[in-house]
C-alpha cells in the first residue's frame, strides 16, 4: 500500500533559525496536504498543493510540491515559538482514496 | 459552525468493557473519517464514510472495532471488548469532497486499564 515518509522525525531549533521538513510518497500523488498539530491539540489544515512543481507561501511558510508529484517540503523562515508543533504531510492514495499521513516532524523552538 | 464535535473528550475504561466514541461532523460535509493516533504508529486511518456509507474499513485493526454512520450528522466508533493496546487518541474528521481539506475534531483520549 501507499507509504508516506517524513524526515526528520524531530527538529529542535533556536528561535530565528530556519526549519525544513521533507515528505516522500511511494506513489504519485494527485495532491498533497500539510497539517499542523500543536501539543495536545488536533491536526489543523495548512495548505493543499495540486500541480507539479507548485510553490505556495503563507507568510514565513513555503510549501513545495515536487515535479514528479511524489515529494514535498515545508520550509519555515525565521522560526518563532508559535511555530512549535508537529507538521504532517498527507496524500490520497489507492483506489479507494485513503488520506495517508506521514509520521510527522515535531518542531521545538528554543526562545 | 462549531466544527467537528467529538465526545467524550477523555475516556478511561477497564479492559473488556465496551467503549463508544461519538462524532458530529460539520453540517454539509459528505466525508467522515476516523483516525487513531499513537506515538508508535502516528495517525492511522481506520475507516471513512461517504454520504453515510462505509467506503474503506481496511484500517480497522480487528473485529473488536466497528463504526456506524446512521445519518449525515452522527457517527460512532465502538470497541468491544476494549484492550490496553487500544489506548490512543481517536480523531474524527470531516470534509466536503474527497480530496479537500479535512477538519478534525478535538479527539477522544482513550485509556484502557
């Protein structure tokens, strides 16, 4: 079945440093979604990428979808303590459409 | 809209007992998903419904788990009998359309002792 892998599993940064998490799928994706989960909270949708090579920005967050539509990345510029949380990528796959989540990257930010 | 509503928020039960988790999706959403989250396995899709019909239940771990959606505004996930390894956070999510953003509920933290 479809697998979605994310690296790194954990990332600790000093406030102001940049952060990147990478997502790789075993199959080509029709789209990829990114979610953020704060500690003790629930996943919250951030963005969806659909086109090959697509790049989208949300303030300090930059999302990219690979040309082959099998990988994606999320880059945060100049992290802040409010960025703390786990970032998940998720992609639909299989004949029955199953939104499969990666294991996530836990970001901690030292003020 | 109040968002996806799950109840209870926390559940502690003894091994062997029946547990029922409840979910009210966002009005108008036609897809409903049940996920389980653990440290070891991350977010796992258990089952999802489209227009109240179960589409894929291949993620349901075993026959002890069952899910129903009797109408567009209510779904249940039942575990009978419960076991300690079922301890996890269970999320319900809904979406309007198949490959559109999913809105998650606050989750039910289940502890089976």
